[in-house]
C-alpha cells in the first residue's frame, strides 16, 4: 500500500485548484501523470506547468461512466500499470433542502459521488490483480460537519467518506490502499462553478478560503505524504481534526456548535 516513488498517476479535476496542485506535487516526485479535467483547455494549462514531467491530457466528465472507463483505458495505454489515482473532481451546490432544483442535485451527485465511484471501479480491478496501488478520494470536512444550506455538498462528501471507509475494509491484505481527504477551507476555484449560493454566503466562503493557513499546494503535499504512509483519513486542518474528534465524542453537541458558528458568521457577512 501507499504511493511508490515515481508513481504512474491519474488526477481528475486537474484543471485548477487542488487537482492542479496534486499534479505539481506529483511531478516533483517524478510521477508520470494523466492530467484529466472536463475542461480540456484547463487540463492542458496544468500540463504546461509541468515541463519536466511526462504528462498526458484527457478530457473527462467523471459523471459519465463510459468517459471514466475510457480514461482508465487511456491511462493503461500511456502509462502501463497505474499506481495512484486521485478522484478529485468536485462541484458545489447550496440552498435549503426542498428548494434546490432536482437538476442541481443530479449534477452534484453525478460529479461528486458517482464520479468517485466510477473512478474507483475503473481502476481497482487492475490494482487488485497486481497487488499494489493507491486511491485518494477527495471529500471534505463538510461530509462530517453537515452545515446548514449545504445539503447536496454534505451528502456527496459524506458518501465519499463512507465509500472510502468501506473500501478500506474490503482491501485489507490486498496490497491496495485507499485514503480520504477531508480539508476545510483553502483557496480553490470551486465557488466559480457553484450553484445556489446567496451573495453573502459566497463572499463569506471566499473570505474563509483566503484566511486559510494552507494553500492548495500545502493540502496536496500533506495528502500525498499521508497516502505514502497508507493513512486512511487525512484531515490537514487543525480545526478539522478538532471537529472530527468532537463529532465522535459529542455528536449532537458538535452539530449544535456548527449551527451556532454558521449563524454568527452569516450575521457578520450580511
């Protein structure tokens, strides 16, 4: 388990943010990389930042199984055995449950949850046959904290955590590892494509991102180091680790605290 030196790697959502940072960090480790994003031009921009690495660009909508399967075949043709897969592509939707259009639910579940499921199912069989490989599923602290008005995002990220923990048990002894990354706020471009956010909520989320002590590059480095060690849960932020422990010891109290903090923050940003 864990990531070997110079890993043959696939990264989805690699056109910006954490996906791009993961590619940069992987390149520093001598990786050969399939740089994948639904936006091919953005993926090519990422590849251009890695002139000393072997990169292969593949446009992929991870919500479509046939495209993810095609990406896996492409990776096998270009890289041979794939050592590491980062299921990173993600989008955001906010709003009160009962007011969010079905189309927005379908969109976020397709990308954030089905995209991760398809990515795991496309690459796991070959990894298990070889007896080595590692998958990083990108979730969020949102999948633990369950903040109000973030139902679609919370649901999909909680699903990614549950999927990863399930795989951890199933893969025991196989030589294949899985990690789930649960960061809180850090600078990314996810808000640009987000749906449903009120102006005040969007401004406040952007403010929290900019105040984060960690950059996308920091999160990528922490995540890859943890994968190399074979860690299952990766919580790079101090507040994330604190809330994780509180959620398990005092589940109802932790939810009440999250609601209280969110309301105070909303009033300050109004």
